[in-house]
């Protein structure tokens, strides 16, 4: 594992993904120095006092800063080997109402991470994406698609000896703060679940799976890849029945910026996509990439009409499987 005994920085490190990533890294491949970079002072305090105190984990560093601030990022990245970029403004409805703020964070912040990584001599950077970045219909998805493009193209900016950049894209995270599962768990007290549309489907992944995908991608990446895991889908009515079988449902209509079904690989991406077994890779348009990747890792092209959408997925979660996931959760 390349991150063992290395210097690692996580932007958005006090969020759901960041906290789980810190936990996994410290347990499975302890870095020499692990920097949590986030603008939320109170979450820093909570992590430092209640989860990863420096007296138990001397490699921990808590760095208050905003990805909008390029100078602060550059200061935090001095001596860093690997960066995981998880910072984002991610709530669809808030992004629709505050578009400029979403653009500054998700696009401007992405470019700042890229510039700081190049200037500081970082080895590898992986950015987190979302299923909403494929054929986006809301601003959040559009900004994350733009961010994905920036990180892929950054491999040209960095030159032959600079950092390598890649992207990991996945669906809804079971149990992450602000997602539908903790919302439904809270709504169980009322006996009523508001449902946007009974046909709605989503991809689902656990935080542990998301972290493992990122860590594995550091090992396999050449630079420019967009990694997409093979994960199950679930219908919203099945999800509601799994979380609160005793509750009734009330249809409230789709919110602005929502889709009925999410997609992670569009049919137009299919001609650039290879199937690598447990995940897909959307290939960059670099003349050297496919030759090097195939030589190292293999993979075969998907069909020309392939699309990876939550409504036509071949893998589905049932109620019991979701309940088992929920039973192991710490809602973060």
C-alpha cells in the first residue's frame, strides 16, 4: 500500500468520508503524517478530542483551511506525498439556491488543489466525484463534472515528472450525514416517510467501500483515470420498507435538480470505458494511457451501447442486505 509511512492530506477531512478514511488509514496502513484539511473548526475539535487525539495518534495534524484559499492549500501541502480531495459543497438544493458558492468551492477549489499539488511536488492526487456528474441536470452535478475534467486534464499541466491525478466516482453513501437513510431513521419517529417518486432508484455504497476504492486506486492509477465501482441499486420504496416497515409513505414530488435514476457511465462514455472486473475505468484521451494500463492491469472494452444506470443495474440490494448495512453504521 503506497500510503503506508507516507505523508497524506485529505481535503474535507472532517466530513463523513474523511473521518472514515482517517480511521482506515490509521488501522490498515498508518501514514508517517496524516493532515486533515477542513474549514470547519468545530469538526476539527470533535475529531481531535473524541476520535483521533494526537497523544494516541502522533502522526495526526489538524489544519484549518478552505480549498478556496490557494495559499493556505500550498502551505498545507508542503512535504505531502498523496492528496485525497473530498472537500465539496454537495447538497443539491443549497447549490441551486447558492450557485456562485458551489462554483467557487467545487470548481475553483479543484483548480486550487491541482495548482498547489503541482507547486508542492505531490506524487498522486485522487478526487472524489459523484454519480450526479454524469449527464448532470443540477448545478452540483455540473460543477463536479467540471471538477472531474480539471483533474483529468491536470496530468498535462503537471508534465512528465509532476503529480498524477485521477478521479473516483460513486453513488449514494449509506449512512452519510444529510443522506436519505439517516433522514428516514429520524422520520421513523413520526411514522411517515416523505417519498419524492416511488419509481426512483439510486446506487448505494458504504463508506468503507468508498475508502477502499480510493486506496486501491492509488495503487493502480497511471493518471487520468475515472474509476467507477460496481455497486448495487435500490428502489426508494424498498429502501423505505427496509428502514421503517411500520411507517406509511407520502408522495411529495421530485425536488428541483433531482433525477428519477442516477447514471455513472453514459452511453457516450461507453466507447472510452473498460471493464476491469470489480470496477470500470473511463479512460482519458491520452495517447500513452491505454497501452500502459492494459500492460499492467488488463481490462476489456464495454459494449458500444453500454450504460451504467441505477434503474437497469444488474445488482440490487434487498431489504435484509440494507438492514445489515444499517446495523453496522455509525451515522456520521
